[in-house]
């Protein structure tokens, strides 16, 4: 791998100003990392990876100038959003330059018909607050929505809160357009609209640098936050599954946790009953009473109820769902990690098989989503209200990498889809039916193969691998 050119950092300082070029210290370490350490496998592989320099452009022109300088110098370029991802998406495998887009954070337009147009670093929490003022809300957002950036979500995420109704970012109609900047000596802009945008979604920034995004919004709903509790797992999962499929109930979230997962949520433990499983719901406020009554009729108890405030401000039960669950669990027990699963309609049988094969090693955390009943990071599906499936992010007591792989293999054997969160390879972390188109887009916008090298495993060019011409990422 070539040495980092000594002339590049002074050039970047001249272009962006010294305060926006970081080449040492804790700040550089922070900007080189995300939450990859959720995975003990990725922690081992990525702990020592760091950029040579991080830059923070504040305008599109500054971004173009920085990218052009990097292209001329032929250095690796890794794009960073808010750094809330979990798969090492923004961790540079071969050093080089991290492009931190946090300063490019403007909401450019919010149209009367519910389309938001933003710069890449715009925070989802800010967008949600502004959208709700105008009578709209985000269709889907991760549990890190308060801090996450829009481009980071589109490049490294897939769905989350709201996906039970609208599906994920890949669901038809959710993304109106993305505009990408090429990584070359004279950077070019390319706008991908509607379904064509899928070529750039969930690609870890390997296929171009997102500089502008248009996303369709949903009409705003006033929500109530509910927690339903029961000592009977089977009874609760039956009710939760029925609630998720109840077409007349307005929902943004249905999440179920097996005990002792609720005990990890320290700010909420006063509401829980020891040994009882719980379901978190974000439901239309006008229907909350009926939903609570329905749960009571099924022998379940509502142990928590509070409005989702407008404008949004804590407490948010969303802070304990999706992959936030894993964070709370690891705070309580560092031996825990996770997998990302998609269960079939025979989920009860699959639960039983997992418990028999791995007794006490897997704690169930379920998330219901619209579209493909087998959740993937790459393609959650459509928002046809009738097609709701069960995914989940089960917790796993980590014993060894071999035992973890045994679990992943067994899941495949019994029909549980796994979007593997213990790999930084794009193709191994989800389902990519359009990977050929994604590789073609990378070739078009990244002719020198500088963007996040090593992450797209099937891309045939990586100039930073130990031997030229080997597959990307073989050095890790």
C-alpha cells in the first residue's frame, strides 16, 4: 500500500481551513470509528483501523475541491455521516481520508406535498421536528434518529421506526431522489430518481458521495407510547403479532422483548414486572384506549403510557428498540452481542428450535415490519399494509467466533434469514439482488476505486490491497 502523500494535508488545509482538517489526536480516532464494537468479530478486525486525516467541508464547493485533491493524490476516501452505524461502514480499512459531512446539514426544502430535500449531514431528529411542524413525519428512521444523518441512514441503514407501515428506505416511493458526487479529478454530479436510487442505497458510500437527498414524508400522526406486559411469552407474542397485522390500527412501532431484556433498560425498570416480557408500541393516540382495552381482554397489562410529544422531546421508547436494544444490553452485560434475523410465519417453531439448539444463549427481540417477512438490511420491502412480517435483532451471549458462526449456520438451516452484522463486507451483511448495478455505478463514479475500498467484496479492483488486482478487503 502506497505511503500517504505528505503534500496532501497542507493542500487540504489551504482548501478548507486548518480547523476543518484533523490529522492527529482523539478527534481523528473518533472520526475514524463507528459502533462496530457491537460485534466482537468486528472489534477484533477493526480496532486498529484509522484514517490518516479527516476533513470537514462546509459547502458543496469545498467538498468538490477536497474530493478532487484526494483523487489526484490517489488516496482512499471514506465518507462519514454521524457515525451511528454498527458494521464498520465508515471505518477506513486502508487509512486515507475520512470525509465528515456533518457541516453539510441544511434542510433545503420541505414541500407542501410532503417531500423533504436535504444536504447529506442533515440530522433526522431535526428533520422530524421540522416535518411535524408542517404536518408531516419521517416514513422510517433508525432508533438513532435523534443523532443520525440522512445520508448516513441511506448509505448504511435500511429501516426502523415507521417501517411497520411504510417499509424501509428501499420500499417503493419512499426515496424520491439521491444526488451523488463522483470521486475523480473533476467531480461530477449524478442524480438518481425514484427506483433508480436503489443502486446507491445501503452501499456504505462505495458508489458515490451523497450530496443531496429527497425523501417522501408521511402525514403526521399524534402518537401514544405504550408498553404491554405479560409473564406468558406465547400469549404476548400472539397478541403482538395480531396487533402488527391489525390494518385499522395506526402504528409506527411494534417491538417485543423476552425477559431479561427489559431489565437492561435502566431508566424504565421501575415500570416493569420482574420476569415479564414486554411489547413496546407507538400507536395513534386516538386508538390508544381501544388498543389497551384489547390487550386487557387478552389478559395483558399496560404498564406504561405517555404521549410522543410534539415537537419531539424525551422520553422516547424508541431509544430502546431496534439496535438501541443491543447498546442497552451491552451496557449491562458486555458478553452480549446480536444477530439480525428474519423469521417466517412458522416463527414459533423457529423459536423452539433455537432454544433447543442454543439453550439460554439467545434472547428474543422482535420487530414487525411491512414488506418482505424476512428482514434484510438491504431490502425490507413494500408498504402494502397487508404484508407485515416479523424480523428481529436477537441478543446472543458471545462464547466464541466459532460458536457464533454455528448459530448463523443453524439459522440458515431452519429458514431464519440472517443479515450478518459481524462482517464489514457489503454483500455478506444483507441481500443485494442488484449488486451488478451497484458495481456498475461504482465503476462510473469511482473510476480509481478510491471510495471506501475493501467494503464491496465482489468489486474486482482495490489499489490498496497487498497485491494489485486481488479482491477488495483481503488484507483484513
